[in-house]
C-alpha cells in the first residue's frame, strides 16, 4: 500500500489567492512557499507549458499549509496522459511536529521502496515506480514539503524535478 499525503485542494482553476506569509510563534524569517515553487519550476519538471490548477492556504492545530498544483496544457502524444505536479508545504509550531509527520509518511512508504536522500534538508527521501509518479519528501527544521509528479509522460524531467527539490529546500 502506498501512502502519500493528500495534495488536492478546494480551490480550482486559475483563481489564485494572494500569497500570505505563514507566521510562527518564534522569530524566524518569513516563510513564503508560494514563491518557492513557481509556474516556471513546474514547466521545467513537466517539460511543457502548464497552468496553476489549484492552490490553497490552511492553518489548523498548529500547522500552516500551502498547497498548489500545476497541470500541463495538453495531453502527451506518446503516452496519452496529462501530467500534473503537486507541492505541499507544511510548517509546524515545533520541529517535533515536522519530524513526526515526516516519520509517519516515510514509514508508510518504506515497504514500497524508497531512496533516502542525504543532501536535502535534515531528512529526505525519494520514491517512484518509474512509470507513474515521482515523489520527494523533505524535512528541514519545523518545515516539511512534498513534491509529486503524477502521470509521468515522455516530456517529464527527473533532473528538473531533482533540481527544483534542491531549490525549494535551499529556500526553506
């Protein structure tokens, strides 16, 4: 069984909300995840033009989240698929909350074959079936992000996926 965090949001279409800064109770620099994963990043990963198909902010029980999705403008001719890339950012009131979330998702996916990454954040892993999806989860301090490509096509770029994951991690 593959367990991935839900990356779908209630807002659809191009009805993007104005980015807000997620604040924590302790003094840290502003966290603006909507600036960490952009349309340009998505198009590099997808290998084609795309549009923002979803985005949402939420703040519940000490966890601030921002999620967004970008979907290719067209169906891939070779595979007949329309690829999308999803990103979920979570900021916890305390680093222990981020560690617990990361550990829970990682443990649930270990049986399906994951690759631990030692060059991203405090903890990270990559997961793929090499046919349908790429997934990376990174924890850095009190923050966690997931980046997932769904329905890999002939144009999807794993090197771009890895590069964008590194860029996001550096910005956390």
